[in-house]
C-alpha cells in the first residue's frame, strides 16, 4: 500500500510541475511556460543584455482559481473596518414625507371627483328641462 501512495504522490507532483502551455510572443520576444502550480515568463532584458526571468508560484491554472475564490469572499459586516451608522430618524422623516404626499394626492383625487360629480349634475339638470 505504501508503494501505491508513493506512486500516486509522484504522479501528482509530476502533473502539478510539468508545463502544459507554452506561449511565445514573436513581437516582444517574450515566452511563458505554465503548469498547474506555477508560471515562468522570460523576456529579453533592456538594452539586450540578459533575459529577465520571472517565476510566479501563485499564477498557475489551479492556484489562480483558488486564490481568486479566496479573494472574492466578502468580509462579514460584523467585522468590517468601516463605521456605518444608520439612524431610524431618516426613515421616519421619509415615511412622514411619503404620508404627506399620499394625503395631498388623495385630496387632489377627491377634488377632481367632486368636480366631475358637479359637472355631471349640471349636465343632467341642463338635460331635464329639455326633456320636459
């Protein structure tokens, strides 16, 4: 059983460290090699002296997805650093304003209804003498 775990571990190590993607940019002369756990980029140095080599262990396919998922987790409001205070007074004022607006609209609607009723009564009174 020990041999099985050793072989499995070596296989996983080989899969994680073997580059599977090689990109070369002909215009800039930059080339990059990417594996599941790392990424290496090499570019010609300034003034053509030496090649600059960058090794990034967090930019592999697998590690970048894990780091992205960890970075997207939002901090709960309980532990946030920002102080945010919400007062109930603001809601009461806006509720009072909304109530006043509703009352004004109701009064306007009632006035419009009264005017419509008066106009209808006048029309019916005007029609009654003609009918007699």
